[in-house]
């Protein structure tokens, strides 16, 4: 089970990193579009606001995934609990989030995995 926990940690770090990259891309996309010549002043403000809101939202969602993945790699119980919570939330993110969430729940609720985390100091 230790190998599955390490794989989960890496997958969650990658999943969180992809969320952060998507946040940066969305932010830059909306800000870039706001600099197109001929767009009215109100549209510029709205585009920038949308970029900030969506980029921030995706960034805030990505950070706990990375932190939880690091916690799993270091064998911390708080990382296990955080990833269990994130796994339930990611079940709605079809198809990748659903697959990762199910795999995470199966591994993290396994008796061997619970014993592995409870034996850590």
C-alpha cells in the first residue's frame, strides 16, 4: 500500500499543478483579450474582473491538492484526511477527477493504509 500512497501523492501534485496552470492560462487569456484594440472600456473591466475571479478560484482549488499530495508523500495523517475530502469533491470532475477520486478513496480507506498512517510518528 505504501507504493499506492506515493503514487496518489504524485498524482494529486500533478492534478493540483494542472489546476494552477489552468488558472494562470485563464487569467492571462482574459487579460490579453482585454488589450485588443477597439474594445470598449466597460468590456475591458469586465474581462479583467472575470480573469481575476476565475483564475483566483482555480488557483485556490489547486493549492490544497498540491499540499495534500505532499502530505501523502511524507506519510502525514493530515494529508490523508485532506485528500479524502478532496477526493469526494473531485468525484464531480468527470472523467479524470472521478477516476482519481475513486482510486484515492479505495486506497485511503484500505485497512493497510490506515495502519500505515497510524504507525507514523
